C-alpha cells in the first residue's frame, strides 16, 4: 500500500467534506440543537396538554363526584340520576368530550367500576385524571369504613420519602458524595452521540462509494490508485471529518455554556436562594412552629431536614460533575469511536462497493446494522446495572463494545476490561478490514447485476 497515495485520498475526502455547507451548518448548529433537545420535551409536554375539556359524570355510587375537582385541563359536570341512553343521544349537543359512568358501590369489595364513553379515543391524560379522582374517592371511603379516629392523618404521617445520599470511596477509604443521576445522564449522552457518529459517518462512506461507482468515476480512480488505497483513504478521510466536528462541538458547547452561565448564573442563584428561604418560612408556619423559638433552641426541625436534603442533592450533582474524569471520558470516546467507526465503515464500504444504488443496500445492510441497534438498546440498560452479565459481554464483544463500554465508563470499569475490549475490537477491525478489502476490490468494478450474499462469498474466495 502506497501511504503517499492514501494521504492524497484522505486530503481530498477531508477537504471536500469540511467545505460543504451541510458540514458547517451541523457543526455550528449542533450544540444549539443538543441544548434544544434538553428543553424541547418540557415545552412539548406543556403545549400538548388538554385544555378546558368537558367531562360529564353519572355517579351512581354517591361518593365519587365530590372528588371530581375542576382543573385547567378538565371540567366535570354532574349528570347523576339522568338516563345514560339520553345522555349518549345528546352527547354532542351537550358539548361533552367524555361521559363517565360510575357504578353503584360494591359494599363487599368496597369498590366501583368505571366506564368512559367518548366520540374519539380517550386521551391518556384524561383517562389518568378520571382514574386518579376515582381512586382518591375509594381510598377515602375505605379509610372511613375502618372507623378509626384520624386514620387519614395517621396514614399521611407514616408515609416516608427519604432521600438516599450516595458516596463513592477510593482505595484509602476516603469518601465523596456522588449522584447516580449524573452518571446516568452522562452514560446516556455518550451512548447516543457515539451511536449517532458511528452510524452517520459509516453510512457516509457507503454513500460516497455508491456515488462514485454509479457515476463511473471509480473506473478512473482505480486506474490510478489501488482499490485498497482508495477504500482506506475514504474511511480515514471521513474519520478525520468526524473528529474535527466532535472537537468543534466540544469547544462550541463549552463557550455556549460559559456564556449562558455568565449571563444568568448570579441572578439564578439569588432567585433560588430567595425561593428556598420563602419555602422554609412557609413550611414553618404550616407546622405551627415559632421560628424564633426554633432559633433560640438551635433547631429548625423539618425545614432544616428538607433544606439539607436539597442542599445535599445539589452538592452531590456539583461534586459528581467536578469529579468526573473528563480526560478518560474524552480519550475513551476517541478510541472507541475511531475503532468502532473503522470496523463499521470498512463493512459499509464493502456494501457500497457491491451495489449500484442505495435501494439495493437494504438486504446487505441488515447483518451490519443489527449489532449496532442491539448495542444501542443495551446502552440504555447499562446505567441500571453496569456490571450485569449482559451489559458486561456487550461491552466486550467487538460489534457492540464501542457503544456499551462507553456507557459503562462513567460508573467505573476495571482497566483490564477496557484493555480486553479495545484489544478484541482492534483485532476484529483488522479481520473485517481484510474481508471488506477483498469484497471491495471485486465489487467496485461489478456492474449490471444485483449482488447477493452468495456473490460476496465467491468474491472472498478469489485470490
């Protein structure tokens, strides 16, 4: 292989792609897009809520209707005692969005049955709201049936929601507060990004090969360079584009976060402190506790517990963010992206060389894309049990390890597991690159015939 020729091909692929408007747009809009993804779900949930829906209620139990409280989303109207058939016939004229029938109380089982009728399928929000109100009514009825004084208050008093403070310890036994939620978030973000990068840029190699083959440009290229040099030049050139975009995203994201922090950081902190103080005062008043007396006694009772819990949670998040080994995370991302990309890009390049248009790639792509999808789904369970058997093997097997191992790394992975994973991934890439090169060498000049797996096997046996 002539490395000088490969360098020329790499330069051509790299410069051609980084000068495209699409590259510039995705690079500079990427950080903004990721920020929007964090905010958009909340906005969509707020805007997608039902508003002012009218629900008619026929309460034959006699106890549920008082619990059907109106909200901005749903307004309940009492039609108890009226005919169900009549209400159904006049459903549209009454302007109802749903009609709810509550059966008479079963005094033995202490429950009711609920049926909801509507012109269109009932929304999940409406169904949950109706069910929640009915459940509240039945729970109150059952509590009252025990005839125990202040039973409801007793039940409220025994309920507990105790926050769990988590700490990580080093070999010397020194402990630091940590937040599992931060590790989970970092794990998910890394999994999504590396999956997206490997799938996107590997497919880009395949599309490039198909374009050159369908336009017959490849015939001119292979007359000047070796097919193996052409394949690896394309793969490495696109990898350089991906790494360039990744580093630009990091720099732009840091700048964006720092800029937002400098603009809203102080005001947000002051606002948060004010709200916290108001909440503490309100809680003290609600408990009927004299704040002056608590101060004199050196106690703040429940308010201190709540405030300390909130402080501990925020402290855990900030400490975890500061203690993350960003150097290891970034280095691991680069290593697993490069090796994972090289593995899949070589396979996608072989697929591209074997077809003449993208429509013919579906059958050949299936065995390659399935491991990627399996790795993606495994990564979503890695934060739940990062040391479980299925996640462990997913992080070792080369076709899934780039994504799954990266999802495990924030939780701490022994060095030998990372070394074994990288070693197997490297060996598998070398093997797959050899196989792909043999397919690429023959397939790049094949025209006029739809390629099958049997054809690929024949090409592999050629010397």
